[in-house]
């Protein structure tokens, strides 16, 4: 509306001016070197307008002539860039399709048309597809000189170093890349793994905490990962005070982490804090019984009488009564206290639930110790009694030879066994992959129906005069 109104005002002004010139044409005289030229004002205005148009036309023509060569070169360069980027696109597609030959040829052509860091990426991928890792490394290193491709170059170098097992080089590149983009999820995971592999658990903890703050780690997994790192820091601590701090924090985050619980309980017991150590082991036992926890429970009071220790282990057994390890721990305590019936009852129950070599060997040891004790108390048995005891031991040992091995720390990724818990598998390097379980290659077999038949026979022999 305003534009139309303005147009009407301009039109009205021009009309008024034209009318005025028509009513009052006026006269203009130009005198130059004796010549006199007379014309009206309207003609003068037309002459001025023509001169202005001619000047504008000549000026534009002059500018076009001056800038023509530059425009020609710019247009030529633009066409080369377009062709080069088109070739780069084709080359990246060829690289993604695994056509190494086409990717390399297209990359070389694109390099002659356009100088861009993306061409280095294409050539590096083509070199990798051809198996020329040395050439790929050169291209990746050249990418580090350009801010646009520095991160991609570092990623390529990380992958190369990882493939060759050069963990220190991979870690150095990962730390540099982390400085560029610390909130990249894959990079945070890779850097954490490399620091864990190097045993630099302090740096690994910092990386983990940063990843948790950036929400790059599942909130449900974060406490467990923190606990595992702290457990390793406790194991590597130079003094017991630091070790206890780290171990207690790990136990607080995950009471089921056996290594942290056992270590913290042992350090507390060494400081005379038996009550705190007892609570810690019992909390861990509730989450999952383990022989290391049973040993830590024993170490809380190493000099106590065997009967009192058995009563303590009865409390521990009550926290997880249906677990075979609870039965075995109580049976071992009863065996030390020479409570043969109690030990036999729990070992036979454990053999019914999980017939492993360890349980059968404990039953054989029970027969041996019970027989020795009976001989000490009653004198020599007759030949029949001694043979029955030896036959029972032999049967338990035979069953142990064919039974499933005892539970061990096994990697859930590669299946490798470890003599003790570690945060990383020594075989494949996987983080937090060790589980305490039976070897998967040997499934526990149900015990024979006569699992309890040997015990009463031996007991009857010992009751003979």
C-alpha cells in the first residue's frame, strides 16, 4: 500500500513538472567561442539525461573489460572445484563399496583439480583397502596439518596403532583427539580402554568421570565401572591407607565386587576393625558367596578356636543358605572343628547341587580325617573297617577325576581363565569381563543316586568295636 502511494506521488510530481515545462518552456543559451546555442529547458534536461546514460554505459563497459580476465579465471577455477568435488564424491562412494582401484584413481584425479583435505581422506581409505598401511599412515599424518581433518586423521592413526598392537602410540593419538572433541562417545570409550590397558587407572578414572558427566555412559553401568576402576586403584596403591580408601569406595558402589570387598575387609582386619570387616564380608556374601570372601572372613579372627569359627560361619551361611559356596564354606569350618556329621551333611548337599572336583576332594578329605580321628580314639580297626574307609576315599577321588572343574574366573568374551580377578582379561583385554563361574565346556552332571550311600557305610564301620 505504501509503495503504491509513493509511486503515485512520484508520478504526480513528474506530471506537474511536465505541465510546468509545457506552460513555461523557458530558454537556455550556451555561448562558446562566438557561437550561441539556444534551446528550451526541456531539451537541456533530455541532453543531461542522455549524457548520464552514455556515461553509465561506458563506465560499465570499462569495468567489464578490466574484470573480464579475473572473472574468466574465477569461473574456470569454480568449474574445476565443482568437477573435483564431484570426483571426490564418486571416490568416497567407491571406497565405501570396497573398490580400492577406482578409489585411488579417482582420488588422484581429484587431487589435480582441487586441493582439499578431503582428498587426503579418500587416498588414505584407498591405501587401506589396498593394504598399504604405510601410505595410509602418511596420508593420515598429512591430515593432521588441516584443522578440518585433524580429528579424522587422528582416528585413522588410532585404528592403525591398535591393529599393530602399538598401544602407547594409540593412546597418545587418542589423548590428542580427546583434546579436540572430548564429548565423542567412541573416543571416550577407546581412551578409557587404552588407559586401562596401560594400567594408568588414575587417568582411566578421570576419563570415566568425564564420560559420566557428559552422559556418554549408561547411568545403570556407571557405578559398576567406577567400582572396578577403584578396585584396581586399590590393588595398585602404594600404601594401605590409600588402598583402603579406594577399596571401601568400590565396595560401597558395588558390594558384589569380590576383589574390592575381600581387600577392604583384609585391610580393616589388619587395623583391628573386626566389626567393620565382618559387616563388609557379610554384605558381599549376601550379593554372592565366593571363596575369597570366606578366606577374608577367616582372616578377621585367625587365632579363634575352631568351634567358635564354625559358629561364625553359621551366621555367614544363613545370609545365603541355598548357595553351594555357603555350604562348602561352612563344611570346611566344620571339618576344621572335627564336626564330621555337620561337614558331611553340607558337603553332600553341595555335591547334589553342584558336583565339582573341589566338593568330591573335600569329601575324600573328610573320610581321611574322620578315619584318622577314629583310629586315634579307638585304636586300630579291623581290616574290614580300614578297607571300607579306603574304598570310600577312592570312590570320592574317582568321582573328582571325572567331575566338572571348580568354578574359576572366566572371561565372558574369550573364555580365558584367570587365577585371580582382574579388571581386564589377560587374554583379550576386555574390561570387566571376568565372571566367577563353572567352565562352560564342562556342564555339571547330576550326582549318582547313591551320592549318600558311602557315608553311612563308613559311619557303620567306625561304630564297630
